[in-house]
C-alpha cells in the first residue's frame, strides 16, 4: 500500500507526496487516478481506493473530510 500526504485535490484525484512505493522516490509528487471509495481501518488509518485498484494510506485528510469530498464531486457529476 502506498502512503500519500495529500496537498491538493483535482476532481476526484489526490495530489501529494508519496512514500513506501518501489517505483517512486520518497517525497515524489504524484496524482492518483480517480478515487472510487474510501474506508477507515480499525487502527484509524484512512485508505483511498482508486479506479486502477491502487490503495493509498491517506495522510493530511480525515476520513470525514475525504468522504465529504467524494460525495460532493459525485453529486455534481
């Protein structure tokens, strides 16, 4: 699973710096594919699942904020 420190959102995509991924240098800026779902793990981690099947440990956004953001964009689509 990829860790992402969210700095911005674009549509249903997260933009942020990445850690713990073999293809990316730690601290690299990435933009995810569209977020399809979000869940909160028992340990409190927030996980975003994207259209391509990637999962991101989200840092910088709470579960409530991320869920509201997804609901907002789906309501205007």
